[in-house]
């Protein structure tokens, strides 16, 4: 199963850098990079924090597809 994320799209709508988002949710910029590339599955708390920071729902930001 592969994670699909729309973090980059929502972040761009808010003119927010990866660094800005990372600082808001308390992680390193590299974590945001890995999330945006679908190489890292966030904890529920991190997913909720990111959704709140981007004014989105977890369901809007994250989905999975079967590969």
C-alpha cells in the first residue's frame, strides 16, 4: 500500500515553505520532505497537527492506494 499526500498542494495554497510547516508542527524540514514524497507515514498526532496547520482534514491530506 502506498501513501498519497496532498501536503505540498495545501502548503502552496497558503504560501508556506516546508520549513514554516515543520516549525509549526514541531518536526524537521526533512520530515516534511519525506511526507510529501510519500516515504514516511506520520503518527496520528503529526497528521492531525499538519491538517490543523493547513486548515484541512486528515482525509483531505492523506490517502492510500493498493499497489
